[in-house]
C-alpha cells in the first residue's frame, strides 16, 4: 500500500488506500488538445470501493476516530455522494458502523453510489428538503441521538473537509513530489475539481511544504468561486493552527474558477458529457458527471482556447467518482448517433 511520507508518521492513520496512486501521461488527449505534456494523477485508483479522493482522507479520519474509541462514522452528502460511498466502505473495512445523512428524496431504484452504500451496510437517512452543505448542521443532533443509544459516534462533515482530512492531501503532495522527480516532470498547472474544499486546501498546503511550484486551479462544481475560496482559506488556516509542525505558517494563493459549473451541482450539461466522452474514447479513463467531468470540461476549454499554453506541462488530478456514472446512464446515452 505504500508508506506515508515520514513527516506525517506522527498522525494516527488507518490504512485503506493503495498508494502511491499512478501518475502517467495522457498522450492521445494531450495531442488532441494541443498540449505538449498532459499528465494525470489517478486518485480514482486509491483502492476500496472504486477508489476516490476521500479514501486518502478517511485514513486519517478513521485513525483519529479510533484514537477516540469511536465505533460509528456519521457523515453527510448528496444521494449520489462519492464521499458517503467511500465512508461506508471504509467503515466496513474498519469494523465500524456508518450512518449516512443524504440530501434528497429516496429513489425507487438504488443505483450507482447509493446501491453501494446499501451493500456496505450503511444506515441511510434521506432529507428531501436539504442540500448536503446544510446537512452538516444536522450532525450534532444525530450524534447526540446515537450517544443516547450507547454508541460512540464520530462526526465527519461533508467531504471530510476538516483539517485532519485535508492533511491527507498535504501528504499526497509529498507522494507526488517523488513521482515528479522520477518522471522528470515539472507541472506548471495542476487542475482539480473542488466543492467542500478539503482536497484543494490540502494540495495547496502540501505544495508549499513539498516545494512544488505550480498553479493549482480548483474547478468549482458547487457554488460561487468566492464562497469556495472562503472555505479553502478557512481550512488552510485551521490546518496551520492545528498542525503547526506539519503545515508551516504561510499565506496561501487560492485559485478557483466557477466558469465550468454549468447547469449546477450534480446536473450534467453538454460540456461535461463531451469531457467524459473524450477521456473515455481517447484514454480509456472514466470521469463522473458531478466532479471530474466538470474539471475535465474546464481543462479542455482552457487548452483549446490557449489559456493553457501548449508548452505548459499540465497535471489533471482525478478525484474519482466512477460509480456515479451508472446513475446518469440515460443522459450519457441519449441522442448518441
């Protein structure tokens, strides 16, 4: 599974992920987009439950939960949440219970991530009138109820966007540093999808510590860039306060765009679909309609418009989400000639 960088060995960790995840070039897509060097970091291959970026975070989160003798993970997300699916799988692997608070109506048919949640034995609670961010406010009440039942719950906000969760992506940048040296690669751009901001906050903090000088661009898939920047700023500041020996004080440069949000969170548009098709047909790589599809659409537009120069080595950080594809099968196959 690979060792975590030495500097992070003091942090409690429950090993789940298959690390390091691959780093490799995308030559066909790069040629099509006119980019001399286009690479991908495959966090869709972190291992359990189809992989994804939250598995890295959950190693640290579950490590902390076990340190506090907790036996139940409680978290929130959308009905097709990648984070909830990975939390349910991680809880099963760690011998813990999982309770998922899901924003949306319970569907008649369980598909994609929701089907997997059920198979992993998670307890599912649906909230038709909430969004996954507002559900964070329900965590306290649910935790109190579970404590009254004799359980020892551990609350995980949406996306595991906490300092301990984000720390996993600071460690991921140390992993990337080793891979970049072996590949003789110096990326000028790192592109990644963002919503709750935990992954992006970790990447920014880790880049500072690892000495990776790249423009890390978050493709916002949820709301406004202004709101997203605020979330990431707060997370980085909390990481600095809570882990001063691992995240030295610095002033982060946070770059986020909401130009590719399209029809909104979880709603696929033509650009998202085109990105999914191009990655699949040119590289055999699957993106999802909610996160990586929008990040992929951003990469494609910026490359074709010249916003990303042809001679600028570019890295696309794949955060996973494959099971969500199956919940969008109608939209992905409709009107195909």
